[in-house]
């Protein structure tokens, strides 16, 4: 099989790498770029643990071929917030008990950020609907839903500003 | 000498977790995130058949692939270690002795595969892609055999045997009776019977299992294992015995764990295979379970048929309760616990907070050609509550007594008392109070009115109650009472370092419970330190003292007990140093804010750093009778068992056209004694509730009649999503436990123990106008429709 040379932007940095035609974006992010925040949970796009932003849209990296991000911009959880300044979504997960084992957390952060970028003032029902593709086995979603609503409230009232990479 | 106990500043507070910033930034480190130089990747060849003889395995074509380092079958590995035998080489499992027929599980199935997913070979290659490709090229000469699929049929003499070495498929039978159940049944005005089938469940943590082994040879011979697990030290003990490697040369490190729920509190064959292939290939080897393997070949849980009989008088007072639990336990006994745990714990929890004199049970665990069943959060207790609460509602419905009222009539008192079904004393609780409080929070009377109004509009809501107990804080006494006569030792080492830092080192092995936060809260309060001074080190056998691990709702209680004891030792030593330096009496030294000060003269104070500097570096400033000055203490704590209690009410709406059940509300009133961190306790409850909703309505591990697994992906096995679970309405009642130092009780399992029974009862209540019997889980939309169609058919038959 012929390898493809792909050029893309990863968390703000330009990258050029050779990938196998069947290589998944998740593998490139985790194995080749050592950005291990992106997680494997199901391998078929059902659990959302591998979510990343591609050109600002949330995509599931376990069912996206790496070759398909040629020329595009990818942001992983590592590109959201920083240690000095967590993104308001991350801050809200911290405050509202949105994290237990932490394994779904990167995907949840990526999806929550995407939701608020799309819809700054979601209702609880809209949050629950949008997040249906992100599975959590620990929290029962209570803390997660509270966190997204709280981040939305803070951002739309100007008390907090999203932190992009 | 009496040293002052500091004021609580952190315990009971809703503190945010210190773990979270790194997890939120994707900087957690789970097993699959670890990369070692030269590391190879393993994949397993697994049986596509439920039961099949292996006539040969040809690995030539696979081995010829460039980048495949080795392929191993049972012939290569089984003589090196094993077999795995539950209930014997167990350490912390249930030792059932002669009551148990032992299954001997080889590392890789060599003669026969006994369930779909049973591993027969392991391929090790440069990367996982290649290893998977090579698995496809391994040719196994299978000879399919008739499979044992139904546990009820497995009991018959002419059923095939899952394990020919055993006299029967039924590997454990135990029974118990107190009072005279039959006499009570015979003389009772009403006897109710039903059969309830509790469906197969799966802990299904979002992070599958995973292990890396690095076996080095030569002078530095030893094995380092990174594993996603709940019991670091016990894993070392198991591997030490099986690999014949002294514990001093074996290091088990548990990094961040993406959920365990009991699944990761077992020893699996892969955990032994991976170190062995690391040795054979002289390189580190990683294996990460994929989701199919997780669903097909790790452990399922609690498939139990319950035959239930209850006797009551005209007022609904329960006179006798008898249950027969028949477990469909799969192909092998899980190590260490044995498959008795589900039926056994179902039986032990069947009585709960009900005041019934005549109680009896039988338990049987029957092998089938399905995935083995093991511990899953709420082990068996979920089944026991479902069986009891389901028949209690039948009694209420048939005698036309309100279900809250019926439960109150049969409720025990709050004081500590003998548990007639054994083996422990209840440590007291708030059994009736929780029922009343749940009714109030719910707005019960209005909701019943609303139910009637909606019925007029063709909408069916149901209200289901479960009054539950949670058996927690498992330690020596608990295990001894359940037949495992081994002590439980859990050590915590508490150190004040020379610079004044406090380090808590514990082998308790968290998987989402937030011990880095809660243990720091406990240690800070117990020493009078600031929270920021405390660091928690955990789950690495080389850096922490021995522990039996995190399971059975025990870590909070066990950890707090040991931390309190060790902190008392340290306070005594620090008070001696401070008193000597400040020229005060030891009794007058107070701790708080990271300082020791003289009572009534707060400016007379030494910081922890100043005290530690004296302890470590300034012998001339130490009192003469200080003894060993180092500020370290290693203590253990082995609690008496605790019984948390509470009441859960589920409100559901059933769409009778589609069969879809929507959980509208969950009211959860909980008494777990003293609460350490309300945010974490509420999080444990909400998570358990979601799992409970999942297992009662959504999650299904279906096998077809031939024993083929139909639920091998997350498209088939349905986790509850954010759209399936309501925000849980939680209320607390606090009855401090007299059984534990901290007054805490185990709490981590209550959500899943209690919610399924409430949901099942709510569905039954919603469908009560249709005279259908809800008798199994999960209750899928298809099941609801089938019940309604059958009811319609029989009512039409009756009218024609």
C-alpha cells in the first residue's frame, strides 16, 4: 500500500507526516504525535472518547482516516485550555464534579466546547441531546450537564472567555 | 499523654478534586498512554464458537509476516504457569472449600474452547495493526460441539458438560433457613410466587482492560507490570505465585484507571500471558483489550433466575420469604471470587430492612458455554433487591395496599440489630425515615393523582420504590463470614517530610473515586495540616505499603481508619517536639493550619516545617524521651462491616405504542453515615443510578440459542447516554456508623444496588392497568410491546 504525505495543522502547529492509507486519525494523534488525551473506547464511533475538532467541527477520530485531514486543522483536548488557564468548560467540569475516572473527559471537553461554539445558550435538553454520543460510565452525566450549562452561563454573561490553542 | 484532635476543616466539605486539572487537559496517564522503548503489541486469537474442540493450530502463515515477533498457543505457555483456580489460590476471594467444584482454567485454551471469545493463541508484533492482521492468518482446526446455553437445562443429567472433569455443571450449592418457612407458608392467608430473571450485565468501564509487562533477565531479573486494575498489591501476589518470581523482583504499577466497577478486581489469563511472552521475546509487550474482547471475553455479571415466594397476612405483613437463586455463571470460575458471589450476595441481601421471621434461600451456580461471570459493582445485591422489591410490590398490588405503606409496615427499627439472614449485625440506620423522606421529596400523593389523570389521556407513568441496604466496608470479618478465612490487611504510611510536606502512601487502588482528594482531606484534618501540604501516593507496589485494593465500597472507610491512626502517632511525636521547643505541656499543644501552637497563645507556634527540621536534623532540640524522631507511621485498619441504607423512587413513562420506557425522575434518599465529600458521594450515587437504569432498560448481553454472542459492540450493548438518565434528586440522612472510626459507611455501590428494582417496579406500576407481569431485566421496548400484545390477546380471548 502506498503511503500518503499529509499536511495539516495540529493544535496550532503545522505537521507533515507519511501515513498508511488505512491509518486512523486516532492512531496518528496518539501513536505518532504522542497526544494521548484522545482515547479509544469502542472503535466504531459510538462512545465519543476519541472526539477531536477538525476545522472547528467535532469528529470521532477512531472512524476518520488520517489521510482525510490533509490540509485541515485538527485540535485535540491538549489544544483546549492550558495549565495556567483552563478553558471555561474545563473549569466548570472541575467545579461541578464532571470528572470521575477521567477517561471520557477529553471527549466530553471537546464535545462541550463544540456545543458552546455552536450554541452559546443551550437548554438542559439541548445539552443532553448534543452529548448523547459521548458516553460516561462513572458520573451519570449529572455533573457533566451541570458543567456545560454553567460554562455557557459564564461565557454568555462575559464572566469567562474560551481558551483556544 | 493526651494529644489534641484538630478541628475539621476539610472533611464534609465539597472540595473540588485535585486529580481533575490533569484529567481535563488530557494529561492523565492510562495504561495505553504508556510507551516503552522497543515495546511490542499483542493481540489474541479467540474462539468464534461457544464450544469447540481444537484439533490443531497452524501459525506458519502468520509467523511469516514481517514484524511478527512471536505466536504462542496453549502448548507453548500452559506448562509455564497456571491453571487459574478460583476459590483456592485466591487471597481475598471466597474460599468455598469442598462446596465448590473447581474449574481449572488454562492460560490459553488448548483442548477445547468453552465460550465465544475464549483465547487460544496470542500474536506479538511490531504494532497492533500487524498483530491483528496476523491473528487473521492463524488457522485453527475447530470441531464445534453442542453448547450448554441455558442454565436451567444445564442441570439435567443429559446436558453436555461444560467441563468434563466435573461431576456436574452445577458447581456450587448452598442453602439456608431461619424460622420455619414452610410452616409459615402453609398457614398464611396469602402466598405470592413469581420467577424473575435478572439479565446478564457488564461492568463495561469506558477504558477496557490493559497491561504492559517488561520482563528483564540477567542480574537485574525482574518484572514490571503496568495494569489497569483495582488491586495493585494483590496482582503482585498472584503474579508472584504464578510466575514463580519473588515479590521483591516484581513491581506492579497501576496508573490512572478509566473505571473498574469490579471488572478490574480479578486476575485474568491475559494478565499472566503478557508477562510470559515478554520474557520469551525479551522485550516489553503491551496488550489493550478492544471493545469486542471486553464484551465477549472479560467477565459478565449477575445472570440469575430467582424463584420467589412470599407469604403475607391480610394487612400485608410479611410472614415468610423464600428464594431460589440459580446463577447462569458462564464457562469458568472467575479468580479470585468464584461465581458464587452473585447468587450468594443476592441471597444475603434478599431480606434488607424487612422484618420477617421466616426466611430461606438456596443458591446454585451453573456453568454454561458463555462468558464467565464475576464481580460487578453491587455484586448480587442488585439481584436480591430486585427479587424482593418486585414481590413486595406484587403483594401491595394484590392486597390493594399502598406500596410505601406496605414497606413501612414491614420495616425494622433503626437501632443496631442482628441480621437474621446473617452473618453480621446491622450497624443501625434510618430505614423508615428514608422511606418517608423519599415520599416527601417525590410529592407522592400529587404524583399518584397525576398518574390517574394521564392514564385518562392514554399516557402511562409508573412509580417504583426500592428500600435498600448496601453491604459495604468489606474487611476480614466480612470475608470470614462469607467463607474466606483470610485476614485483610490494608496499610497506610503517613509521613511528614523534612520540609513539612505530608505524604499519604496507600496501596488502595482508585479508579475514579478521587482518593487523591479525599485522602488528602482526611490527612489534612487528622494532622491539622493545610490541604495544599498533603500529597497522596498510591497503587504502586514499590512506593506504597500493602493493601487489598479498592472494591466492595471499602476504600473510604479503610483509608480513613488507617490515616486517622497514623496521624495520631505523628501528632503525638510532633506535640512532644513542639512542647519541648515552646516550653509548654504536651497536652496544651494544638494543631491547625499547618502549625502546632500553644493553647491560648497562638503566637507561640511552630510550623510543620520547623518541627520536621528538628525531628530530622536537630537532635539537640529534641526532648530526651523522643525515641525514634522520624515523623512516619504505618498503620492499618480493618473495619467492621457497614450497612448503608436508603430509598430510591423511580418515575418512568412507558410509551405503550413504541414500548420505550423513559426514566423521568430518580429520587435517591441515602444514609451512608458521615459524609466525607458530598460532591464525591453524590457523584458515586449518580453514576450508580445511571448504571442501574442501563442494566434495567438498555444493556443486554444476548446469546442466540446456539450460544453465539449477539452483543459484541457498543451498538448492541447500549450504555445509557445523557439523554437516558435524568438529574438525580439526592437527599441525605446521616446516621453515623458505630462500626467504624470515622462513622462512615460504604457508599459506592448504592446507586446500582437499588435503582434497578425501583425502575422495574415503576415499569410494572405504569403497566398495571394492562394486567401484565414484569419478570425480567433488561426491559427493552420489544419486551414491553410483547407483554402488551400478550395481554391484549388474552383479554380478547377472554371476551370471545
